[in-house]
């Protein structure tokens, strides 16, 4: 029984430290939390959606449109003959459905028309044995109904619906460019937050170094007090040790304050209320295998969002230029129309549409000179040349910045190697100074100074390592690898 109790007690004591262990968070997890909660990410994500609504708006040109018209006309026409009406009342109703066909560029319309005429026609009086007789010269009332189907097909300008689709296709490029720009803005924001995360990592590393320095100072103070009791050192050595402890504790408190402030800041930005209880899971001293600047640029150029955006602008202008060229062409339209109509003084009989109509129309119009279209084409050509130069400019900027970052990273790796050598040298020097002091051949001041130098060497190494990883983040953002999205 006692053995079982001891066993459970052992398990409890083993798990107790684990329950108090702080939760860790990686850089990827932190950035993913930001992408989920931060309003800037949501705001930028709406940019392509807004452009997509403009594209959907352009589709309204394909919809059916309906028009209707009702009219009433009362007139007393000027009499030009004995048979002219002295009064005419007309009621008309017209309705039509129309739409454009983007595949052909044609226009299709279906129409219905109803007319009712009421006119006062003078009759012809003829004398007879029984008196005069009046003969009607026409119907005083007439109902007319007709139905028509018309189609107009362009043969030159807008053949195949090139101009009809122009606005829609132009907005299509704007949607794609808006998405690229939104991703670029998001990546710039994540780069800024990634740098702040590395500041957090660096503060934690500095805190570890400061805690180690405080531990060494406390150990040295305890050892010095023991030696003072044994009358092996002077009281001034105890005072020096106490001052070293106070200085180390002050540095630690300052770092803890900065660390709490940084965690509170990042907790708000990431929307993680429990971030203040977390620690980072990031190897600040890890180095990455880097390609040569030439290799990196060859990989970057075909996938750069900045260059893709310029390519989209060039494609959009090229399509717009095609629209201007199409506008400069003459109008040659073929119109075809068929219809059925009926008329009678009885409304029911007038609905019998028995009289067919057929129409063929060929129309030609052309604006001589075409100065507007020529000016639009010339302006677009200049803009295309400008975009070509802009593409080359951005390419050079990307290449030079990429070379700059990679050269800095490669050179910083050499600096970090020197930092490690400096740390090893400082640790050896501290051990030697401490050994001399223990033998009574050195002074405590030299020991404390050497320990401070060792701490400073570690701090410089940590700061340079953090600088290396910040450059690495800039390199990843420059090559569009900090925010990887399938396009």
C-alpha cells in the first residue's frame, strides 16, 4: 500500500512541472492568428471582391431590357380634300424586349404594337328618289395590332461583340491586379508583425542572459561573503559583489518590463488574450541555406507580384488599345426584320395577325478623320512604352534589393561566427580571472568586468542573430514567400 502511494506521489511530482509550463507559439502560428483576426487582413481581402462587383456590374449589358410606351393623340387636321377627316383620336400602346448578343455583337429585339384610331370622316351625299343618301368614305374606327422580330448584325465595327465585352474584360484585369495588390499589402503588414515577433524573441533571449548574469552575481556574492568571514578578502570586495548583483537585477527588471509591454502589444494585434502567458518557440540562432543572388533573382522574376501587376496593366492597356482600334472602324450593319400585323374595326378580328412584313436593311456610317480614336491609340501606345520602362525599373530595383539582402545575410553569417569566437574567448577569460582571484593573485573587479564582458558578448551575438532573422524575413517578403497564396 505504501509503495503504491509513493508511486502515485512520484507521478504527481513528475507531472507538476509540466502543468505549469508556459504554452509556446511559433512565428507561423502567430502570423496565422493575425491573418485570422486582424481587421487589416479582412480589409485588404475585400479589395478584389469590390472589383469583382464592378465586373458583375458590366454583365448587366447582356440583360434583357424592356420598354413600354402609351400615347394619346387628338388632332383636327387641315382639310386638304373633301374626304379628309375633320377629327382624329389615336390611342397607341408599344412594348419591346431587347438585348445584345456578346458572341456576335448583334442586337435582338421583340416588339408588340397596338393602335386604336377614331376619326370623323365626312360622307358623300348622293341624291335619290327617296331623298339623299350618304356613303361612308372609310372606317371611322380602326384597330391595328402588330408583332415584330428584328435583328441587327454588325459586319465591321463590333463584329463578334468586341466592344460589347470591352468593359467586362477590362474589369477582369482590375480584379486580378486588385488581388495582387491586396496580397502585397498583407505581406508588408505581416513583415512588420514578424519583426515585432523577433523583437519578442530577442527580449526573451536577453532575459535568459540577464538571469544567468544575475545567478553568477549572486553566486559570486555568496562566495565573497564566505571568504570575507574567513578574512580572506576585504569588505570592499563584498560591496563590489553587492553592487554587481544590484546592477544585474536592475537590467533583468528592465528587460522583464520591456518583455511584458511587447507581449501585451502583440496580444492585441494578434487577438490572442492568452499571449501574455506564452513564450516563443523560435530558434534565433538557426541559419538558412541561401541561394546565390543570381539564382534567387531567376526564381523571383517569374513569380513577383509587383512584376505580375505591371504585366496585368500591360495586358489591360493592350485590350483597351484593341477597343480603340475597333472604334475607329466604320459601321456596316445588316438589319433583318420580320413582322405580322392585323387590322379591323372589330378588336377581336384585329388580333388575327395575317399580314406578314419582311425587312432587309444594310446601313453604312463612318466618321471621316477619326481623330479621337487616333489620339486614344497614340496615348495608349505611349502608356505601353511607359509600362515597359516601369517593368524594367522595378526589375532592377528588385534585383538590387535582393542582392543587398543576400549579401548582408551572407556577411552577417561571418559576423555571427566571429561573435561565437568572441563568446568562447570571453568565457575562457572569465574562467582565468576567476581562477586567479581564487588563488589570491587577481582582483574581484577583474572577475566582475570579465563576467560583464561575457554577458555583453552574448547580448551582441543575440542582437546580431535577431538582425539576421529580420533580414531573412525581408528576403522572404521580397521573394513573396512570407505570404504564400495560390494565384
